[in-house]
């Protein structure tokens, strides 16, 4: 009989940890060996329990799930990380996969879906719902925004005028217009309103 799959659950909501633990441990070959509620706790639990798969939420205190995933993958390369979150923006997906996550699932999944995902990433595979995977591919095709463009976009989402953006970033209004035009092109939009909608929808900017 093969060794059980050792699972660590990282989520700052106790009820969600309990729910995931109940679903995962419903199978005899999957053992929940630990839980953590924040970034530091996740690293400490990995060191203590040596899990095979970590179920990771994106929004956890102490740095976030992406940072925790990156640290885990750097320290324990054999540990697989499966993101389970309510956030499905393109940038969230991109950052998690870039950090080394093996999969990305949305909360609300069934026990059967969770078990299949755990088994697949444990075998070295990757897991991502078709619609999420399609958006990730679209994101990969889209040119990255520059740091300055991201700053301008964030202020556009916040409702700042070009003049206000120029004052806050200490650049000229013409520069703001140039950066705006560039990021509109990269996002495939025509104006500030569409840019703000796309930024929020794709997780580029969080409210």
C-alpha cells in the first residue's frame, strides 16, 4: 500500500480550514497533517509536518499566499502547492503560477473535485478550471504593463483625474496621457472607464 498524501491547509478562516480538512480527509489515502492561518504559520507548519501538498489561500496575513507559495517552493521544492481561493483575476492566477503553484481552484468546489486535484498535483500534474486556464492564456498573450503604467492605472481606478495623477506621481500631465494611451493599448480598451473595468475584472488592481 502506498504512503498517504500528506496535506497542509493554509487559510485564515477557521470554518474554511475545517471544511477543506473534512473533504480532504474523507479519503483514507489523504491525511491532513497540519493547518496554518498566515504566512509565517505556513512556513513553520511545512518545516514541522513535511506535507506533500499544501492547500493555499491567496489572501492570508503576513505577506499573502503568493509570497508563501514562493517561499515554500524555494525551501521545499518537492512540496506541491494548490491554490484554493475566491479570487479569480488574471493577475492573481499569473502571480500564483509564477510563484510555483501547481494548480488554481476556486472555493465552492466539490469533495470529488478537491480529491482529484490533490491526487493530480501530487503526481506532478497541474490543475486549473478550463475558464480560468483560458483567461490565464489570454493574460500571457497580453503585454505586461510597466511599473509606471501600473501606478497610473491604479490611480485611474481610484477615480483620479490626469491632473491629480500628475501631481501625485510628480510627472507632467502629458506624461500621464502618454502612459494612459500605452496601457489602454495593452489592455485593448478605448478609455479610462473601460481600463478601470478591465483592471478590476482581471485582478490587475484590487479595490
